[in-house]
C-alpha cells in the first residue's frame, strides 16, 4: 500500500468518525430539546393542578405519588411557591408535607453522591422554604460543598428560621470570602431579627480581625435597621482597624440617621484618606445641610478621592451648590476641578448652556462655562 493510499484511508476514517460524531451530537441535541419540551409541558400542567388545590380548598383533582416524584412537579411547586403568600403559602406547605416532597429532597441532600443531585436538592429545599426542612439545612451550613452551604443559608433566610442566625453570623469570618458574602445576603432575609446578633458578633470580634466584622457591618446597611446606629457609632469610635472604620462610616451613611453626624464629621478629619473620603460620601448620603462647612473644608483636601467625594456630597445637600460655585472661583485649582466635575454631573453645565442659548445666562453660568472651556459659547 502506497503512502497516498494510506493517507486517503486515514482521511476517510477521520471523515467517517467526524460524521458519526456530528450525527450523534444532533441526536443528543434533538433528544434534549424534546425532553425539555415534555418537561415544560408537564411543569405547566402541574402549576395549574397545584394552583387549583390552593384556590379551591376541597379540590379533588388527584396528585399521585408518581407525580410528586416527577422533577417537573418539583419545579412547578417552586414556581407556585414564589408567587403566593399568606394562607395560600400554608396550603402549599400542606401539599409539600402531604406528598413527602421535602422529605424526598432531604434524603437526596444527605446522600453521599452524586454531587449534582445533592446540589439540586439543596436548591429545591432553599426555594421551597418549608420550615420542616430547617433542621436539615442547619446541618448543611458546614457542608464540604460550598454551593450547598450557600443554599442552606439561603433557605433558612427565606423561611426566616431565626435559630439559624447565630450559626450563619459566626461563619462570616471563617468561611471563604465569596461564601461569606452569600451568607451575608442570607442574613438580610431575616430583616431586623439579625441586627443584634450581628452587632454582638462585631463587638466581640472587631478588635481581633477585620474581614468578618467588616462584612457584618455592611450587612447591617442592607438590613437598614436604625437600631444599629448608636452601637455602630461606638464601634467607630473604638475602631483601631481602618477596615472596620471604613465599614462603620459607610453603613452609618447608608442608614441615614442624623444621630451619627458628629462621629462621621470626626472621621472626616482622620489621618487615613480612605476614611476621610468615605466620611464625605456618608455626609452626602445623610444630606443634612449642617454638614456643608465640613465638606467645604474637605473639598480642599490633598487627596483627589476626598476632594471628589466631598464635591459629590455637596451636590446632594441643600445649599451645597453654593459652596461648589465658591470653590470654582476660589484660590485652590484642585478644589475648583472637583467642584466643576460635580456641577457638571448634577446637570448644572447642561442647564447653563441652555440658558446661554436662550440669551439668559447668569453670572454663575458664565463662570462654569468659562471654567469648563466653552469659550466660544461664552463669547458668542
């Protein structure tokens, strides 16, 4: 056999193999699509069936054991769970309990393998949020698989199982940063019930490490409970770690209480530029006009971020625009740059151009346009 014939055979073999693989791929895709369509049709039928049971208390349409074990039935339960509240939710939980749906998923979650089935079970239990699964989810807050840990915390948050709060809070400083952040998201689901456990954790741990306590402090911002304001003011005063101070200032600003103004203004004089910058933003978020003199001072800070944040904060405060125009005409060119940028961001520049076109510019309009380089417009 010549080399040419051998090469032709090899090419033919590769072609046949590629063709078979292509046909196999097409068959798999078609099968997957058809199975998906059948799953979606069953899911839609199950949603209608479950809805009838919820709407009509004495509905006699059968739900068989075979149905309850169908993955499409589980997906339908989750769809309905995310659409109902109050008494309807109690009815749905009755269906979950009657047909052992949660127990089936708990058994799968507790199994050693396969991982994919365990993960699907964790997601299903989290989505259903049935309190009967709380103890099982508590067990899996320390699961070796990080996604299962996250789903366990999410499910406990959805059902507001307050007994889980301390266990989840403790993990903010011990789990990986990504998982800890997801745990923090779960804590937000508990609302104000998580406020004091978080504060207790912060107070005990902020002197020894920063990652967990800082995350806990920012979680309080997402919860939005003003009960945290005074304790956070004390923590800000005590904080030796700049990461803790940054988180405390940021959260106090997000909570928006004027009670914290004194401490935040003190932070605006911190030796650490990051804290000064964060304090400026917090003062703007609270929006109290009495902070304008402090922000006018930090507008001349040596650090660019502090100047930028101070200018942006002044733009949010009643009367702060006056300070920005004063800085625009003042002796500090760096403060003037920050003020001009903030004025442009608030729409002052566009408004000045519009008034110029209407032949009614103010002195301030001309000053801002001239500073921003619109010489042609000014001299028109």
